[in-house]
C-alpha cells in the first residue's frame, strides 16, 4: 500500500491509493508540534482491507519521527487510539 503525506500551510492529509480508489486522513496544524486529525474517509471499495488502520499508523509513525503530538478529533482515529495503548505517547 502506498501512503503519501500532502502538506499545506494550515494542515494536510495522508492519502492511500489502491486499485484506483483513494482513502484519506485529513488534519489541521495547530502549531509546528501539534496536529488535529479531523477526518478519515475510506471508500466502500476499500472497506475491510485495513486501509484506515494503515493511515492511522502512518500518522503515528510520522508524529514519533517528527517529535510532534496529535489531537484525535476524528471518531475513527480516536477509536484506533483506544485500541492501541502504545500510541499514548503521541497524544496531546
């Protein structure tokens, strides 16, 4: 699965492309060291394939590498955080 991060001045998104479908996890940048993940969208053609989980893990790994924190506003990301106690270190 190929996941890329697209950045803007105010935020960005993680995008996964599989078999012509695109899934995304969007975020707003609250500060240089803090993002707010606000939405995860996975089309029906990709549901049940772990794409949302892969996007979430990618965001967690980027936060750890970059030394920043995440506020989990998105219900999907919030539920992933609850399932992964080892992700507590990246939460604001």
